[in-house]
C-alpha cells in the first residue's frame, strides 16, 4: 500500500510541476514574457541535372 501511495504521489508531483517549467522566457528585468515563436526549419531540397529531385550529396545536384 505504501509503495502504491508513493508512486501516485511522485507522479502527481511531476505532473503538477510541468506547467511551471513550460515557458521559462524572461526579459532583462526578470519578468515573465511570451516566448518568441520559433521558425520552422525548411528542408533543403536538391535537383539533379535532369530536373528531378535527388539527394543533395550526389554529383551535379544543386539546392533549390
């Protein structure tokens, strides 16, 4: 019974602590601010000499 209670208590503490860690963005004065949006990383695609998409490491492939 004690093991079950300890497990439930530890899971409850982890779940309740998560929102406070979610947005750690602060300004220079130490006040919490909205975090800047992170730009999605655009994948680099390459085309071969014949105009078809190819891996960027192949000879003759150029980034589009």
